């Protein structure tokens, strides 16, 4: 088949790889590896493979000197129904409730559908909706909800139900500010009508994420709201049951152990155009096994305890890539490790000189090399360097420089004590430093604490499980941890980072309780951006303000590995 569409959507390198694969110069395993190295995500790679007729067994590729394989009359392999896919997951699990969860896991994509999605090229396409449109002035979006849409309980999900769910997001979700320029959600016939406060180029992005995935809002209200219309914190929606719209149903949710979803036999089908199977799933079930100890992940895969794996230990990636029985895919990930510094501990983090001194003490490249084994990159501003809006001028800030770190801390009034710990105004520079109990996060936290000690700062690690970490990060005032490590993961960095840095989002998820007028102004500009040029200008200013004022200390991001 011709590969011109691949060249247009993914570039010359990918098109050439496809030609080599179709000519059997490389096998499927090498083809998938090279696509990952070229920055192609898993979904896009699968689409490219399918377009190339990808069904070989990963054996030795043919060469000019090799005998031609005998011709076979067998057609391509057909899907087989049944079986449970067992996937290793590198985090503990979050409750399956888009409205009240603080994180969403892969199971969300099985249990719920979003109104829209992205195709492998990044273009917006329908998923739960069958069509969508935007007015010429950018102030109104319309989504067509086809007849026959149901939830797992059998409830009808029409346009009014979807609109009511979105209104509940506005009212109850801690992350509703992601779509702040949205004014109202209403239904007209079979259309959900979204009216904007102002034209905004980012309007569709949040609606593709886990927090906007469509539920049966009636089931949620009955199980979660009190008579006064408040959230009942004892609700078991998302833990014991869920009423979603996706091809799998919630079955088991066991923190620290696993999540299990089963095929929904009555699934009415998806509108997603790039999916070949638009009906009910082939798999009987999917089980995600929690493996927070990174060293165990590859071993469980190699032993056959799991079938697929998210996030092997960085030191195991090269071994997995050399295993001819496995396909390993790596590509850039829109994520980051950063340090929250609670400004209500003003004696430590209230002045920018101190924050800059701490930042210059961090050997980010050293951590990428030692902890990620090179499978990532330092971040000197809030964004990963791979993002299309990345502002390279942030690299003028936050470079590793111990002399400059000590100079900044000296200027800030911190005096080195006889015990090697700095003091200022009667306060020793020592504080609690919270980290989630996950191998890589603990390694990052330990490295940071050691590097701080070199400049006379005593960051005292407190390792806790995931739920406790979020609770301690989310407190008001000094009830929140003085410092904490947070790993964020989001398809559009600016969307989520405005929540971490905007003063209106104190205390959650602005865990630093930071009030930075320059950052707030950049956020307002972004939320009013109607064109790509306006969005880029706002994004660049946001990144530069962050890199200089440091509401958080950026550390690094990692590549996604499957």
C-alpha cells in the first residue's frame, strides 16, 4: 500500500520504516521499537502496524541473500474472542469516579467513554458523540449524541444526561478549572450545547480526559449526594461499583493489589473512527496488577505472571528490549517530577532567592542518568522539552551550579551552622519532605535530599502510601506538608500546570500555596487565547515566569515505556 499518508501525518522517517517493514527488511518487533524511538505513541504505532498488514511473528527479516519464504494461502489472523489481559501497573489505583477521583488510571478508558478523542495523528474525532461543530466566533460547541446510547445499568444516556454530567463536573470536580472559559452546558434535542465565556483554543482538550468521561449521572447522584446536595465521602461509587459508558464494566477495585474490568456484553458500540472493532470487546476481561516496586515489574513479565507492562524499572529496559519474545515501545511522555514548596512555611520558602538557591543545587542531568538510566530529560521549566509549546529560553534558569546555589542561599540570609545545616532568623533549614511509596519517586526524593544536604539544607524524607500522600499534600495552610514530590502526567501540560500554579487553586492542586501575579496573569491570557499565536505567547510567558519565580522546583520528565 502507499505510505504517502504516513509521510504527511508522521514524517519521512516513519514512512521509510513502514516501507522497510512491508519489504520484510525488518521484523515486527524491530518495527515497533523503531516507531517508539521515533516518538510515535502506542495507539498511533498500532494503527501504522495495521495499515502495513502487521501480522508477522517477529522472526528474522529477509535480506537480499536470504531465501524467499514459501508462499502461503493463509489470510491475516482474525481476532479471537476471550481471555483476560493481565497488565502490570506502576502505581496504586485510584477510585473509578471521574467526579471525585484525584487521578485517573488506565481502567477509566475501559469503563468510560469521552465525548471526543484524538486519532493517531492528534486530530480531534468523535467517541461517544457521533459529530461535533463549533460556531464561527468560537463561542458555541455542539455535540450530537446518537440514539441508543446506554450506561452499564441499562440507563439511557442522551444529550440532557451528558449535559447534566458536565454541569456536575463544574460543581463538584476539583479540576473543573481546567475548562474555566466554559460558561454553560445545555441540551437541545439530541445535541449537547456548550456556550463559552470567551473563544478559547483549548476548549476541547479537557473534555477528552478522564475527568470528563461520561457516567450515568443519575446513578452517581443517588449513590453519592446527600439530601442537602453535598458529596457523601462514604460513597462507594467508583470503588464497589460504577455505571459507565465504555466497553468494560467495573468488577473489582482493590488498592495495593489490582483492578478488574469485564467485557460489557450489551455495549452499543463506539463512534471512534480509527478503531477497527466498533462493537463489544474481544477480551473477556482486563486486570491491572499494582506493582509499585519497580524491580519486580520486568520479572513478573518475564515469568509470565502478566502479559503487558507499563513503566518497567529504567535499569531493566535494555534487557527487555533485547528479549526477542517481547516488544518494547518507548516514546516521549508529557509528564514531570516537581517539588512543591508550601509557602505557608514562609520561613523556608517565602523568598525567591531561597527557592532559586535550592534549584541550582539540583543536578537534574545526573538524576536522569542515575535514576532513569537516560530514559528521560531534565526540566528547567515546567514543561517537558518535547512539548510543541516548549519555550527554550527557560534554559537560562535553574542550571546545576553549587557555587551559585550557595551564593543565593547566603544572599537570602541563610548561615551555615556548625552541624552543617543552615539557619536564618532562629529557624534551622530542616523540614519534612513527603514522597509517595513508589520506587522511582523514592529514588528521586532521596537524590534531591542528598543534593540539598550539600548546600546545608536538611530535607527529612517521609515515605507514605499514595492516598496518604495526597491527603498530606492537600491540607490548608501549614496542615499540608512543607515539601513534597509530585509526579504529574497530562496530555496538554499547560492545562494541568495552571492548576498547580494558579493562586485560585490553593490548596488543591496548588500544593505550594503559591501566589505569583505574573503566573496568574499568564494563565488569564492563556484562557482567553483564541489563536495558536496567542496561545503560544501565553504559554511562553507562563513557562518563563515559572522558571524564574519557582512556585515548584522542576526536576525531570521520563519517557513512557510499554
